[in-house]
C-alpha cells in the first residue's frame, strides 16, 4: 500500500498571514490537530495545536509555525512513512506533490494500517513487507538476496499435538529466527503458514551462511515436549551481471522469491539443509 491510500482528504490548510486565533478556530471547527501552511499553494510550514497553545491570538501563523516540514509523496510506501515518523519523533507527515500539500497521514492511522500487515501470531511482518522492502532496497541500488525457509512435515505436529501447540511452536520458531537477524540488514517475515522468508542486503555468500544458521538453529533447539522441528532453505540473489532497468524492481523481487521457494523445495526433496538457486551448497554446518 501507498501513503495515498490512507492519507486524510480533503486537506484543510491555512495561509501564513492568518492569525493564531483563526488557526485555532479552524482546527476546532474541522476537528484536526494540525494545518499545513501554504503560500501561493506551496507548502511553507505546518502549525499544530501544540504550536498555538499559549500563543497570543493576534500573532500571525508565520510567527508560530514550523518551517522545516517532514513530508512524503503520495507514492511513498507505508514503511517509508513509518521510518520517517520514527526517525524524527513526530506524529504526522504532510503529503506533498509538486511542492503542494495534498494530504496528511497521522501516526495513529499509519500504525493501524501497518498493523494489518503484521502477523498476529508471531509478531512478524507478513509477505507484503518482504516484497515492498525488497523493491525499495533495489530502487536504492542495493543488491539483495532472498532466503525462503519451509518447516519440514509441520503438519505432523499439528495432527499429533493439535493446532494450539502448533501455534506455540510457530511462535518459538519466529523468536529463534529473529535472534539471528541483524537490524537494517536482514528483514524477516512469516510468508505463509509454516513458511518464513528473509530479504537481506548481505552478499550472497553471507546470505548462504545465514540460511544455514537458520536451519541449524531449528535443528539444535530444545523444543517443548521433545518434538523435532527442522526446516529446508532456499537462497536466491547476489550481484547480477546485467544492468537492472529502473522500474522493474517488483518483477526482480518476484523472480527472487520464486527462485528461493523452488530452491527450498529442492532442499527438502534432496534432504539438504540449503539449496542456492538450483545449486546445492553449504552441506557443512557453521557455528
């Protein structure tokens, strides 16, 4: 999803030569907590209920507004917006198109929407985040790898112990895998059911090592009731020899996920811990 899908419209603005009194009255009447400030339809600042609190009502909006406005475009992803809110510690972002404000996205609205894309059982993001984050990294010129991990015969656990216990195992699997991730390098998600995926900016050789650590961690973990939990992983990615065309990132991500998924299926079939894009590698464990 994009910011344009959740931003508040129609937008209520005010000009910088209006009084604080008028700003307060407008915010009260429209039931909003902030007003983008415009001059000739261009964004020049923002005034919030906090800015006008205690200010003399006859002062101009230009005197109390914040001039350094953190903004996003309508095409920005929800996760880009989230990163900006957290980076600057603010409650709202002005949505700007061609220097003109076109909407507002608030922290509460954004977090509510992002919450729909977080798996309620494991607390991990869902597959859409993997796809979006991978595409964003590619747009920034990063080379990425995708790891796809499928638990082996997990349905047996569900059938023998019940789905409640199976859910407990999935939560513990997520916790175990999360402990292997590095912030701002590895992005873990629950892809579907008993499948997990990672997009990483590690070089391909390091991504292979991470995949093997993930498989090894599951195999060596002490699980409740002594059950055995194992997984098979596939890896795809690395530096490509041809120049990537701008705008085809989504297709590249889809290809990588598909390749990694097929590689994990091959690993399961051949009883290998990790298969890398059609080539079996990493048969030795790493510490």
